[in-house]
C-alpha cells in the first residue's frame, strides 16, 4: 500500500472506535524508541492496524502526527495536507511539517503472531533496523 493510499484511508475512517482485527492475527507485540514520541508512535501503529485494517508493515511505515507540549504539532509528509494545516491553524496550533519517514517521529518495531503459528515482523523505516522471522 502506498503512503498516499494510507493517508486516503486515514481521512475516511469513521470517527468512532471500532475493532476490526484481521482474523488471521492472534496477537501483536511492539516496542518503540523516541523519548516523548513513544506513546504517539505506538498509538499510530495500533490505530493503523485496528481502525484502518492496515498490514503491520504498512502501519509501522504510515505517516505520523505528534502533538508537543504547547501549541506545536509535528506532521509527517504526506499527511500534512493543506486542509489539515488550515484546520490546525484555525485551532491556534502551530503545525511543523516534517519530511517523510522523519527520524524525530519515533521508531516502532512490531511483531504479529498469526493463528497458523507463523509470524510477521516490521522494522520502522525511520531508523536503522531489520526484521527476520526464524522458524
């Protein structure tokens, strides 16, 4: 799935919580590096998998948004649409647009265990990393 498709799906998801876990997934495990951005980075991945139905790899690589203390909001491209930036400014926020896969947006590594006993891993492309599943 391309980053444009991820952004399009994020714009159209319902404004309510819903749980649509893929039927083949038994459990997910994730960890993150990124200081104050750990929680928002993990929530982005979790929401991508559960709310948007993204594959674990696509969810880890999807664009992120992080609200800082104060009025600043970091937004990765391509999620920083003109409409989103205008809405943030109208709410007295200061949007700061970051490059795609920006190092500063935290790093999530994830493992998805499937019901058939297999596993799938995802390393965040924002940092150095590698996933290899050994069976």
